[in-house]
């Protein structure tokens, strides 16, 4: 394990924290969830930067990084779809775009996992 991989794992571990903060019954909970999402976004950039800068790219990191991204974004979209805002007429437009983004995110995650599956299966069979 290297620092870029640890940052990627941290992003996965932030998902339950993000969900918990989103559902807390406090006025600041959405802001806290947004802050966690922002931290995850920053670690996404930082782990890629450090992996390239320090030449610490690994097959594990190459696999987990996009998976962590898709999981975080998919969770955020599902939370927003389950709890849509109700404040203006822009919500018609915004809700529709949110549905499209959610479908595209899940579709791209499925495509990524299907493409990675043969490589993962071969690696696990060699052990």
C-alpha cells in the first residue's frame, strides 16, 4: 500500500460517512455531507497526482480509483433522487438532469466492471 492507494481507500471509506451526514436531522447536515463529498473529490485529484508524480501507479490503484469515483457519485445521485429538493421551478429541469446523470453513472460503472472482470478473474485464479 502506498499513499495514493490509501487516499483511494479513504474515498471509499468516506461513503458511509457521507450517507450518515446526509440523513442526520440537523440543518447543517447537507452542508457537512457536501464537505465530505468535496474532500473525496480533492483526494481523487491528489491520489492521481501523487501516483504519477511519485511513479507509484499500481494495478490495485488503477482498478479501485475509478470504482471509488463511481461509487461516490452513484451514492450522491441516489441520495439526491431519493430526497429531491422542492423549492423552485428549476427542480423540474434539475430533477430530469439528475435522473440522466444517475443512469449514465450507473451505466458507465457497469461498463467499467464488465471490462475489468476478465482481468480480475485471471488474477484471482493465478493465486
